[in-house]
C-alpha cells in the first residue's frame, strides 16, 4: 500500500514535472530570445565601451555624438528597428540585431563591427533587448516573414516592376527615376517627427539594409519600422515584390559607386560651344568624386545631402569646360551664396542641442525646401591643369546658402609635387576658383590665397 | 632564399650537364637560371633596376666565356649558322624575324595604353615635429613636455577618469566622423577622404603625447612640406577646442586603445 501510494505520488510528481516541462518548452519556443543574464551582462560591458557614445547609456539614442548625427542613432527604448526579417511593426529577432551590428548601416554613423567576435556581437544584441520592455512581453513574439529565394531577373520582370512601382505609390516618395525626389518626399518625417529622406534608389550602395536583390526584397517585405517606408508583404505577392526589386536594380545596377580622384578630359575637335549644353560631353568619361561635409573650417557641416558629384571634362585648342552634376534632394536656388561671404564663427554647441539646430545647416538648405536635381551649366575658362578638385561648398545658416560648386585649380602649372592647400589655396600657392552658384546666372572666378581669415580675396569677377 | 625556386634551377642545370648539352643551350640555361634566381629566388624582392645591372654583368660574363677560345666560338656559332642556313629551318627563321619587331611593338603599345594616373606624391606620415610650438597664446615644449593630466592617474584617479570621460565626449563630438567608432580611421566620411584618416590605436603607441598635441592643434595645415599639408583634411583643432580638451582627448585615445605614449628618450648628460 505504502509502496503503491508512493508510486501514485511519483506518478503525480512525474505528471506535474511533465506539464511544467511542456509549459516551459512552449514558452521557450514562442518567447523572444533575449539570452541569459550572463550574456546580457557581458553585452552591457561591451555596450558601455563601444555603443553608448552614440546610443546613450540608457539606450535612448542620446549619446555624446548624437547632436551632430543625421540619421540619429537608434533609440532602443522604442523597440522599433529598421532592418529586420519580421513583419511591419514587429520586434526584430536576435539574428536581425546581430546582422545590423555585423554589417553596420551604410552612409550613416553606424559602422560595421568586424573586430568583435561572434559571441561579443551576440551578447551585445541580447543586451540591447533590455532597453525595451516589449522584448520580454509574450504578446510581441516575432515570427520572420517568408522570404522566398530570388527568381531570375529578366526584362519582363523589370517592365512589370516599373508598372507596379508607379501603381503602388513608390513613385510618390522615391520619384520616377528612383532619385528620392517624389512629390511627397519633402514632407516625410519619422516616428519622432524628424524630417527623413527616402532612399535614393539610384545609389544602392547607400541603402541602409544593404544593396543586394535579397536585401531590397526584404526591405520591401518588412518595411522600416519608425519610418514612412511600409511593408508590402500583404499588398503584393512575392513575384510582384521581386519585380519591383528588379526594377530598382535596373535603375543603377549592383556595382559600387566607383569613386575616383581623377577626371580625364576628352579632346573635342570642334570648338567648345556652351550653347549646345550637355551634348558636347556625351563622349567624355564620367568621374564620380566622393564628397563629404566641410568639417575643417567653421561652420562645419556634418550631414550633407549629397555624397558625390559626377564630373566630365572636355577641351579644345583654347578652352576647357567642365560638366558637374550632382543629385541633390534639397536643391536650393534662393540664397546669396559666395565664397567672399564672411563666415560667422561657429556658435557655441548647446548641450543636448535641439535636433532642429543640428538639422538646419545642410549644404543644400533646409529639409523643407523643394527637392530637385541640380545641374551646373558647364563653364569655360582659360586652358588649365586638368587635375581639378571639386570642393563641397561651405555651409552656413540654412537660408543664406544656395547650392553651389567650386572648382579649384592651381593658378600656376605645378613645377613640383607641392600642391596648393586644398581649401581655397594658401598664401604661397594660390588657386583659381571657378564658382557656380545656382542662385546666380553668371559664374564667378576668384583667386584663392587661403582661408585663414575666412574671407576670400576676390581676384576678378567674370561677368 | 626560396628553396623551392633554387632547387629546380640547380636540378635543371645539373640535368643539362649530365646530358652534355651543347654550349649554346648551356649558356642560355645559365642566363635564364640566374635571372630566375635573382627575380624569384630571394624572399626580400630585389629592385628590377638592380636585377637589370646584375643581368648585364652576367651577360658579359657568359659572352666572355663562350668567346674565350676558338673551340667555344665554333661551338656557339655552329647551331646558329645551321639555323640560318639550313632549308628545314626557313619557316622558323622567318617567324623569328617577324616576331622580334612584333614583340617590341607590342611592348611599346602596352606601355603607351596604360591607364592615366594622377600625379603621385609620396608623403611622410609622421614627419619630425618641431621642438616647440605656439598654441593657445603660449609656447608648448614638445620635447620635454607631456600631457599635464597624466600625474592625476596616480595622485587622483577619480579626477583622471573625469578627464578621460571628457576626452571621450570631445572625441565623439569632433573626431568620430573621420576616425570612427573604434578609432581605426573608419568613420562615416572616409568614402570621401584620401589619404584615409589615421588608425589611432596602431599609431599612437609609437608617438609621444606631445606629438599628438601638435598634430591635433595644428592639423593638416600645420604639417611640414614633406607631410603634404595640401592633401589632408585634418582640421587645426586649436580653432575649435580648448587646450584642456585636446589634452583630455589625448588621454582618452590612449585609455580607450589600452596603449601608452612612447617613452621620452632620455639623453644621458655628463
């Protein structure tokens, strides 16, 4: 009897244990993978060394560097992540966070972290889940969306994608040619009401989620949480999403930007005639120059709307002409730009400065300005050294500056390796500065002898 | 010496000796063998101009050897004469006569159609610093000076951490855009920079902290000519930062990368 009772107790105990195991098992299957206490603690130490300067000690995206960054660092407390494999609005899975840390986000301040070990990246990803309570709630269990493998790309899929691209409203923000210049694009804001730019589909190397077909397909299937980019997983079939992907790829290819520092001028047997416009440059090779914000002299510019300019050059027996094109989503043609302008000293940095202050001084003007493409009328001048360096224009308070391009060329042919200093020349080595301002109809020419006093010495003005 | 190159060369020469190869083959084998040894046989590569000089000497030596006696002159010229006179070699002779100018022409063509390159300027990355600079309205001795906050590390560790933390803030508000999150010169703007920014953890242990102060406060424009001041985008930070902020950021750079400045070279006097 005793034995039997014991056996029954043992059975009940076993049943309870089995039930517990089943419950625990089901919890393990459905709950978010947030790692162990030890993993999160290891992640915390790494976070405080490597991440908190931008994402903040509390994970709220308010770190030391935040004032100068656009896009701003992710605020982990919102639980909203852009690059994921999970449906729109859902939390990312562990591997999604790991992937972003590993790959970084191109053309933002989030770098890739190749130096961290797999274990370290995993620990960091676990620690990041502690900032938002959503990760420990049972309701928000993420389930990755179905990402079928890629069918082959054909002209038919590109054509189909082009039609779908228009029909589904992609064109409203991303523009007809994918250049992020759609009519809605100037009005876009993120979840925190900050202005946000649509992706420039003609420059896939800048895509935050990556440039491959799979990356584009995933972004279209999941959307970017916290931004106006929606998910099309419900609205479109996978075939349709692949078709749009193929259209996007067709806009620019999957090659990189092929940046160079060399413009090769093409000889033109006919005399250069600017009235013909860009037609004369058709045969000239195109050089893509990378440009960055001017962060060397006051006022510094930390988030230029343009990352590169395309330069072509032709010459005849007497003249040389340059065609400079850039793709500026905030074309500004109303300001009074000019390198002769006295640049005010940089204002004292406000502690935790308002985002408006940080976002105001774009080279192209304020984000509310109409977007558009810019193209500078080719200018001609005396024959010169063909090794020109295009300079990003200095920035100042938004309304005072229009878009402009300055081309700096040594005033005298180089006799040694010594070049003029690359911003406005220097006192011993002057530069000829060709200056084209979209707010003016006439190009200007200056003699640059340095920027130490922040006033350019105007040589002569060519009307 | 690379043993995998040396052994086959020696083996081929030995084989030719064993087979009693003709003098012409023997001379050519020596010439080619020595060229292969010079070009590929050494672990540290020899400059091509030096190889050209050596091969000139080798050619003279071989010529002297093959012409040193009547017997050898005949040995070397017999196969050549046969090649040029016998009927069965006519086709080969014509092919050779065409191939020599064609190869020369092809060589010229390849050299002329090389892609255009921008003019090169080789810069000195760490030019010698001046012994003294003037910054923040005073003279700063780069030889004898040091970061004024180092002593706090021992005397007041709490205050020292404050300086490091302030340096961290300065870095991530000013330097991170080019030098990057992990100080390795991989910031968000480097796609537009040539030369790329310095990899700090690799560089600063080789330098004195005062050298860093000079480079940070005077920036690219303050470089001597051999450093190529016109080529760098490093701002002169004395325009933006206070003196203490520069010393703080130097503390942070060493602290974050777990390195120390190069020790000052003490010159024994007496």
